[in-house]
C-alpha cells in the first residue's frame, strides 16, 4: 500500500511539473513575439534619395558597362544640393502628383459596350510661382487624387480581343489601396470598405536579368506586332496587315534596323520635301515610287515636289476646287481637324498643314506600300489601324471633316457599315469629302442610297477637268428632326444605352446615333475657330477652372523644365507622343514648338479624349498592355507621366511596354518619364540593358523624373 501511495504521489508531481514547463514555454514564446513585433514595427524601410546608388545592370552579353548619367547643366548634383536648390524647377515640377481631370458626363466603356461611369477626379494642377507647382496659402501643398471606380479586370485573350474595363487605379497609401468610394464618401463604412489587406507587389523585378535578341519576323524592320500576322498555319496570306490581333505573349524582342542601316532623319521642315530613303525602304515601296509623280527617288532621298499630288493638276488646285464648291470651308479656322482615309498621298496632309489644319492620316491594313510610314518620316501625323469590322480608336463626333481621296474603300460593302463609322466620328455639320476617278454608275447609285439613308446632304458635286476626278462633298445633319422624315427607318436609331464613344475592340454598329441637342451635350455646337478653341471650354466641360489650371501647370513644366533643363535638342524633335494624356495640356504647351503630339488616352483611364479633340488636338484610345498601331522608329520623343504606376497588375509583362517604347522611338529619340521612385529605379536598369543613355534623373521625396535617349545599338 505504501509503495502504491508513493507511486501516485510521484505521478501527480510529474504531471504538475509538465504543466509548469509547458506554461513557461508558452509565456516565453509570447514574450519573444511581442518583443519581435515591437522591433519590426519600429524599423523604417530606407528610401534612397538619389539614383546614383543604383548598381550597374548586366548587359545582354554579360558585360558591365559604364553609367551614362548626364545631369542637365542647370541641374545640380543631388549630393551637392542645398535647401535653396530644392526650390529649383525640377523640385517644384516633381511636387506635382499624377492628375486626371475628367468631364463627369464622359465614360470609359468595356468591350461589350457597357458603360463604366467615370467619377470626376480632383487635381491640384496649376501654376503657382512659375515653377509648375500649386501651393495653398501658408505654403502647404495639397495633394488630392481620386481615381476610377475599381472594377474587375478580365485577361486579354490570345487573339487580342482585349477589354477596356477600368483598371484598379487607386492610390497606394502606406501600403493600403484606397479606392474612389472611400475617398469621396466620408462615412466610416465606406472608408472601411476602401481599405484592403492585400499589397500590390513591385511592378518590375529588381533582380531580373534581361538578355535581348532581335525579332525574327516576316515583317523584319517594319514589324507591327498586333497588325502584322506572323503565323498563318503554313499558308501565308497575300497581304501583310490583318484585323488587329495581338500575340498571346507580348514581344520581348527588339525590332532590327533597316537592312541598309538607319540614318539621321531629315529635320523639320525640310522633311516635308525630302526624307532619307533607306529609313523607309520596302520592296513594294520601290516599285510604287517608279509609277508616281508626287514622290521621286533622288539619290539617297525620296523627294516630294511642291504642289505635286497623286491627282493631276497638283494639290493646291485640288484644294482650290473644294473651296470653290464650298465657300464656307475655312481651312485652319472652322476646319481644324481632318481625318484622311487611306494615306495614298501624304501631300494632301502636308498642304493642309500650311493652312493650319491638323490632318491625321489613317494607314489601312491593306496599305502594302507602307505610305503611313512615309508620312511619319516626313513629320506628318499618321496612325495604322485596320478598318473593316471594328470601330476606329476615336471618340464620336470629333472630326471637323473626313477626306477620302482615291482611297479605294468600298463604302457600300457589308451593308454600308464603314460609312456608318464615318458618321459616328464626324462632327454634326461636318463634311465628308470624297474624290474618285471613273466611278461606275452602279457604285454611284449605291452610294447615293447609303448617304440618303443616313440623311447626309450632298452639298456639291463637281468633275475637276484638270485632274479627271469627280469630287463630292457631303454634310452630316445638325439635328435629329431629319431622321423622322425618312421613309425607311434603315438603319435604325441606336438605343439609348449604346455608347457612341466605346471604341476599343468594339464592333461597328448598324445604327445611327442621335445628334446632341442640349447645350450641355458635347457636339451640340461647333467649336470656336482655331486657335481660340484651344483655350475655350464649352458648357459640357465640367470644372473649367481645373482645366485652365491644368493648362497653366503643363505650360510651366514645359517652359521651365522640358525646354530649358534637359539638354534636348528640340530642333530634332517633330513627332511627339503623350503616352498617358489627360486633357491635352502637355500638347498645348508644346504648340510654341514646331511639333505635333499624338495624345494617347489609355482605355482603363477616364475618357478625356473628347476634351482633347474639342481643343483642336488629336489622339487615340489605346491599351498599353498591347503594341501601338504604328511603324517602328516613328516618334522622336515619348512622354510618360505616371503611366507605369497606373498599370499595376493590369499588364502581364510591364517590361514589354519598355520594349514597345524601344520599338516606336527613333534612334537618337528621347523619353521623359515622370513617376514614383520605386518605379523609376528598376526602370533605369531596364533602359540601361537596352543601351539607352540616362541623360538626367532627379527625385523629390517619393516622386521622380528621368530623361533617357535611345542609341543605335541592336543586339
């Protein structure tokens, strides 16, 4: 019995001791977690203040090459900057956050035509002390930024059938995404909804090593990834360009230079009269030149004799004939923006440019001769886009006139849908100028029926004897009353929920959109004459004060920073692209220079492209997850203002956007990137791997600016 009692006592003590040990272990563990959390929360992630700490990237061949950072003469080194230096133009310039001021009535829409309303977004852009920075009384800088309402993003499929659903475009504040509702609604419930636990990772991989190679494509040095079909199942098509269809994976290769090399482009305005032949060389172009009088091969150049055109009698005689037929046409005043279909002769656009008319040439998919590339090399606005089943990448009712001179477009095909697309983008009261040679009676009758069905009024019809061309001028109606007078309601009027501005990957609709009638609606009134329309803000534009501030803001930036502080030789700059345009302020600020600007409004951003057109400037919609519709080496300068920080998880391979920039910029061309420091740091390494020269970098707090120049290097 004694032995049994003693055993039980030992067992009880053992159990009690085990509990004590486990309790002690638990307490120690909790203490360790508490101490660790205190130390980790008090630690601060260091943010380097200069770009000089960025290690040299390894090039494609594995060799390390020297840095090419060349600060502006007017820009002091960061490590030598004093407090007074922080008041410089770059400091004030970079204090400005990304902005989007949009008209609340406009909308960005998805592929199916469904509307996603864009909430009006505040911006702080204005000129303060001549340095491009808006300041409040008391010297406080206000940063107000509200972005698009967040929507779920669908992936782009292999055939390029993308969508334009709004990107999760919220500002990252302390590692937490805050959406538009949380910023606009003051309630605790909405604020709590705005916070998300998930963090977005870095846009670029800091440890990535890039090895570049040349693209191996049938189009060779003229490769346009989303338009040139490079695989046809063993059966090559008879034409190069197809309906827009992007590769499943964005190209990560570099487009080679022309076979005979690439020479320095002829400067503007001399490029209107001649260009370097080898820069646009193409076998079909060589055969085409031999049959034309408006373009002549002269040694190493292609020359364009003045007043020569594809039409006999010269382009000036052609324009004078149009003016005689329609005296109300005042080129460069009430007619500012013209869409030229087909790009058969860029001499038409060059002649109108002398009259202060901005003509955007549309190079079609069956343009075998690459004449759109010739126009771009001359320094004339052009974009390449298929035109068959889908809408063109423009908003509705934006062009003052549309010209089709011997463009061979079959307007009567497919039920006249192409003509309906022209009706969509033509401004109410705008003109459609059609010139043809030897038009058959059957086609003429079909065209007459088509134009009557959409209530276009034929203002003049004249045969120009000198050029043996028949010219017809139609006018789009200015009110809806005439639609009710049609005997046959075919095509029918579009439904109210059909958004006419939904253009990206949206098929052409077989219906007529009604004419805006209220003064608060865009398109109800003709814009002011140029150049007054540039700074005139109609009633349909909301927040005119912010639009004016935006204009002043960009004028200050361009004057104080871009033109004077980056050592860019602007005499070599002609073709410019704003990769994330908002209201056209950047383009308006450059009007003092002899340049034209392609304003690109991303499809996931607020739809501000109608504002840009209303001001007398041109632009297109585009999704930067895909390649742009233009030839390689088209632009002299790219401007990207907070483009990359707004991409986030939208694009599968953000590096492909840099590759696309390398494709469309000419050797010797420039890029100005304004963005967050965590974006610019790895971006600098990517540009170095492409052998771009880093001309200037500067950052203030979390914002930065970088100016880079492309070299002639190819792997």
